[in-house]
């Protein structure tokens, strides 16, 4: 029974990424084989473009053992407020699209 509980605990830790290569103190992630920017961005709830910007990446290529920043350092400046969205509709259009093709047989 004890072995079963230990095995179960280890499986849960590996599934939920307790030892995933992330460092909470420095907000970095060490790339493992099979990782992609999309997968890392999804895990940390950021966009791929943010990861590329924070890490000065020019392409989508990453390599195992590469250390990536996965969050923006908090600055002492207050964040800019988002501009208010206007709900005033000026014009509304209703459109119909038609496509034509040669060699199409109707059934």
C-alpha cells in the first residue's frame, strides 16, 4: 500500500509539472526536448509573441536547456489603463458572398 501511494504521488507530480523546469523566484523556464513556444506560452498563459519579445527571439526556434523568461518583470510604473470601448455603431452592413468554380458537378 505504501509503494502504491508513493508511486501515485510521483505520477501526479510529473503530470502536473511540479518539477517542470520552472523557477518561481526568477520566472524562467528551462526548455526540454519536445517543447515548443506555443506549448510554453499556453502553460504560462501568455502569448508566443510575448515570449519572443521578452527573450529577444527572432524566430520560433528554441533548443533544449535554453532558459526562457516566462513573465514580464513587474515595474514600479503603473500599468496604462485600457481605452474605453465605444459601443456606438455608426454603420451596419449585411453582405452576401458568392463563389464560383469550374468543374463542379452538382449531385
